[in-house]
C-alpha cells in the first residue's frame, strides 16, 4: 500500500501486506468484533496508518514487523469499562518493533487508551476516566453540570459492575457509549449541562435508581 493510498480490508488476503499508506479494517462481522486475515507477513512502515474500531483485529499468519507509524482507532463498539483490553494485532510468526503513536480514543474526553506489546500480539487497553475529575478539569463548570457528572460517574460504576446478575438495558449501555465518544471539551460541557435537571437527566436518574435497587435486592439475598 503506497502513500497516500487506502485499502479497506473486509475479510482476508492470501499474501503479505507492506503498508506505507493506510490499511483500514472493515470486517464482515463487526458486531462480533471482526477479524481480518493476512495469509503472509505484515509490514507497517514509518508514516503508515492501521485504522480500526476497538474490538477489531488483524490476524497475521506470518510475521508482523512494525517500523513506527500510527494506530488510528476511529471508534468503539460499545461502552468502555475499566481496563478493557482488545488484541488489535496477532501474528503467528511473532511481532517485532512498535507503532510510533496511537490516535483516538486517547483523544476523547472520557476515555484514555494505550498500546501494549507481547511477543505475538499488540493489544489496545482502554480505560474510562473518572467523569467528575474530568468535568472539574474542564474549568468553568456549573454546580448543575457537576451534579450531572456525579450521576454519570455513578452510572458508569454501575456498568463496570456488570459481572453481577443485574441486567443493564442495552439502550442504557449505548447511551453511555455515546457519551464516552465525545471528542471535545466544549461538547462534553454541553452534554453535562443538557443532562442537568431536564428530561434526559430525570431518565438517567430513574435508570440509576432502578439499577441500585436491583443490586441492593441481590446483595440481601
């Protein structure tokens, strides 16, 4: 792949890929965390980009040689909890070298991301940031917006505890994921402000109260 070219790869390629441009994973089954196959080696050159959604993976039958370049995460499939890790690259013949940079979701307001390397894989670890601390760092936040941040943090903690038998509605998870996808401080402040005291905030509070009651009932059993 020569710069500035872009290859959308949906399924598999039989041979090797030398990437000096842009390789974007576009798996056929993204809802399941799609895997894209490379039958030979994968070489990622300086200035190249590997573009994907968190949860997608490039599976290499041979060796993966990373000579800098960028991993660009353009989105995520769902809500991100604490310390969730996804392999974005696996190579049966081993991984050598490293990427030079990670772009987004490290650039989002409520999520932080980092790359970790193993002998045969590269993983993306995502952490959600504390909503209250992040909101406070925005600067001129109103008391009402700070209250929204506190309720959102409580909501995210509820979602982080999904290992319990409590069932969290899909719509609630999607809404939390949408909030996490905010990429600017201005939009984050506007969202917190819109959740303070209006119908959205009341709906969020009702969802939180329902989840808390259900968890409390389970704890007493």
